[in-house]
C-alpha cells in the first residue's frame, strides 16, 4: 500500500508542471469569442490603437476586430479613426463626423477605424460572445454603407 501511495505521489509531482499549460478561463473565453468572430466573417489582429497618443495606458490588451471591405467600391474610402473620450466619440487626426454605426457601439469599444481594406473596432475583449455578435452586426452595416 505504501508503494502504491509513493507511486501516485511521484506521478502527481511529475504532472504538476503540466498544469501551467492548461488554458485559463479567460483564455478559453477569448478563444470562443475569436472563433465566433471568425464564423461571423470578422478577422482579429493586433494593431496599434489609433488614439494611442491620448490613451497611453489603455493600449495593453487591446485587439482589433475588423470586417474586410470588398475591392469593388463606388468611391475610394478615406482612412479615418475615432476614439472614445469621456464617453463621447471624437475624431482622431482629420476632423470627420462620427459614423452612425460607430455611435451605436457599446461602451466596451475603445476606438474604431476605417481604411482601404477594412473597418473595425478596438477593444479589450472584456464582454462575451453577445458583444462579438453585436460588433459583427454593426460592422456589416458599416461595410455596406462604405461600399455604396
């Protein structure tokens, strides 16, 4: 019996370092959100926050969820970005009006931008899959407006 307990203890000690490789709850949640985003037609990537000059501390953990724009467009798209400051959206760089779709985004979203290849949002992935669905719906509408 003592040998059996000793063998179990040695196995437990040998397997203990492997627990560091198990994903945390947060990692699993983020993976589900990103998978949901991909299924909804979005892409996820690391990008510098367009308002980084104004929000130095908010750049860590921020990720971009974007919707690719098709090449067929009636007019070229002007690159622009908007950041949330004290609950209000403000243009970053060029003074451009805030698109209606950007105004509909939840408080979880830190910034939004558009360029020739995509439109998207910057956030810390602090909400759940419902927020990803909301983002996908808004970006789809924004994309449709941009390609007209």
